[in-house]
């Protein structure tokens, strides 16, 4: 038996829906790894699953999809992992491998994709199983605590930059400045982009400027220069409209959110001149490998606040209230 923080019924995090539970050790299939969890990042997607904004796919479930662990056992078919290796596990738990999306390098769009902490048990516990071919090698330069936030916020932020079409030296807008944007701005600055940050928090505005933003303001403010592209991180539809109103002709707004409240009605003139809105759905293993290599090269700096696994409800509540500086990480 092992210990995990389990969700049995989605409800507001203030009601403390996660409970420490003894469960059987994970079943390790022939293509799987058994991991002893060293750290697991806390993501807004976890919050949306726990509160029911994202409909549950399996209950009970152990949340958590930014997992750093050590390999305790390998399945009989696994050849490229060994006991004692350090491995990362992200949101994408597995795909079918043979549908048109998978065959064309777009496995993030696989209709049979399974997701960590949503379809299969995640890292809010002591042990977890993961498909070996979807586990990630982690750069040695990152300690466990620092590596965990890279596995969702970092990877999906990187994909969002790519989807936005931003090119080195161009003007980029970041709307919302939580854990993912903290990492994305470092990539954008490495590429020589001029970054404009829009966030409601004066503290986050100051942090953005300290990380090299050319300007930072609130949602009621308009960036002082037209943007070539923008990425929205706040899960609020009106922020998408604000970003669209700030991009130049031909610019794209990439929406980095698995759930939005709604996008309000807006005049077609904001979309005219070949502006575009694109959602960002999951990531591919290629995205993850590229980002982790780039993160080590830059190197990307993470800011973490550590909680015990038993304090997972507290971490999620503080995330919801905007009281996490950087990323929350659970440690067994």
C-alpha cells in the first residue's frame, strides 16, 4: 500500500476536497515505469479538475502532472530506462500512436490521448506508474524542485510561443503573469523579443520588469506599442479580447488555457486584417524535449514555494487566490 492525495468528488477547493488515502501500489505494465515521487508541481489545471471546471474522466483520481521521480522498477519491455534514473512526467500520459494526428507529428491532438492526473493517477502521492515512452529525461542542472514547474508551465508556455508565431526581435504581449508566463518570458527574452506584460497584480508587474519586460501594466491599460503576437495565460475570455485589440495586423493571439469562462462578443474589426486567435492544446513530446534542452541552455530560473503533499488543498487554494509567488510544488 502507498499514500496519495485523492479526489473522490469535485467541489470548491475551500471545502478541502482532497483527502490523504492509503491505496494499492500502482500496477506496472510491461511498458511502464514505477516512480518514487520526489516533487510534483501544482498547476491551475489541477485546480480546474478538483473544482469540476473540467469534467472528471475518472474518480477517484490522484491529481498532479508535473512530476519528478526516481525509477524504482521498469516493465519487461522497457529498454531505455534503468532503476535509479531520474524521470519527469508531464500532462501527456499517452496517445494511440496510429491516428492521423499522431502520424503527422500532432500527438497533442490525438482523440485517444490520456492525461496525467485526469485519466491516470498523477503525482500527488508517494508512488506512481507512467508509460516509459512518455517519461522525460531531465537536464542535470535542475534540482528536483526546480525541474517540476518546467514539466507543464514551461513546456506549454514554450508551445504557446511557437503557436503565436513570435519571431526573434518582435514585440510580444503576455497577458497574465503566473507560473507559466514566468518561464515563457525568459525564453522570449533569450530570443531577443521585446516583451509587454499585462497583469492585474502590481507585484507581478514589478517581477515582469525585473525579468526584462519592456513595459508592464494592468488589464485596463493598453501596451504602448502594437504587438506582433500575444499569449494569454489568464483563464478569462475578456483577456483574449484585450490581447486581440493590441496585436498588429496579421498578429496571432495564442490562448494558453484548457478552460475559459467565455469569450465575450467583440466587433469584427478586431479580427479584421488577418488577425487570428488560436487555442493551445496540450503539447507533444518533441515540444517537451526542445524546451527542456533550451531551458538548460538559457538557463531558465524557476521560483518555487514548497508544500507537503498533505497540504495540497492549501496549495490549490493559495493558487486560486493568486497568493503563490512562482510555482507551488508538493513534496512527499
